C-alpha cells in the first residue's frame, strides 16, 4: 500500500500533536479523545492522527462513540428535533465504559470491544473482543467526549473546531435534510454550557480546512 501523502502543514500539525502526546504518555495503556463540534471532521482527523501516532510501531486502536448509540426509540423519545434528546439520550455511556474503556485500561489479556451498535441498522453489533500489547493507545472520536459522565477517563484530548458555516455544510452533505435539524446545534449549545470542552481539552485545533488544520492556543482564542 502506498504511503499516505499529507500536505506539509497537516503532517506537521499531526506530528506535533502525536509527539506531544507520546512525550507525556509513552508507556502503558493510554486514551486519547478527539472531541469537537458537529461537522468539524472528527473521525477523519482521528484516523489521520492514529496513523501518525502509530509510526515507529506504537500500537494504536481506533473507536468512535458513534458505534455506541442507543436504539432509535430511546434516542428520539423526546422528538427527532429535540436538542435535549441529542445531548442526553444519544449514547450508551454505561456500555461504552464497560466493554471498551475499562477493559482497555486493564491491559494484559483482557478483551475490549471497539463497536457495539450499528446506527444505520438500528441494531446491536455482534461483539468482537480484541486484545493488544501492554503499551497501546486508544483514540476515540465523537461528540460530547468531555461531558461529566466521561471526565477523568482521558489521558489527553483534542477539541476540534471549525467555522460554523463550513461545519453545517458538512453535516448537510453527510446527513441530508436531517443535518439541518435544530437537534444538533441545540445539543451542542447544551454541551458547551455544561462541559466547557474547549477549556478542558489538552489541545485545540481549527479544522475548517482539513488539509490545513491549525493549532489554536487558549491565549489566542
């Protein structure tokens, strides 16, 4: 397989983030979150970061909180456009912690599961238990990863930002008309007010242009 070709700036930003993380968390089982607004490009950014972090042989596993959704009937019990429903009812955090986060942290021969629910089929996925070496990193992408239920589990985290108009267009391209629902910006407003994820993140990256991500420092926000 041909090596991935990054733009110089993207490669530099990814390598800088990976180097900063490994400088502080070189050994043991470590967890890294890629959080951000809807439409910020969390999943492809996390995939790219995993590739750069894995250079040199470091073991990296990937997961997305999107693979730990609750069933549709539970997600939309407050209505399909409900901001509260999006923020409070979307994900099964108990399952997420029980089959992925906690067993991954234990290391050794303990198995962990990186996906448990197929949101398109609205059905559980047959669990595929994985194991890994003692020194390994799990990178998780998704919305709301700094919410109160998940505080304290991440060794390091990234908040991914993007211009609102660009992010909305990406959502529309991914989800069609559903991407225009007030459910998503409303849920994000609830999250930002409750969790203040920009302040809690270890690093902030502006991903408005995914080929040229830009590290943002708090004193420049």
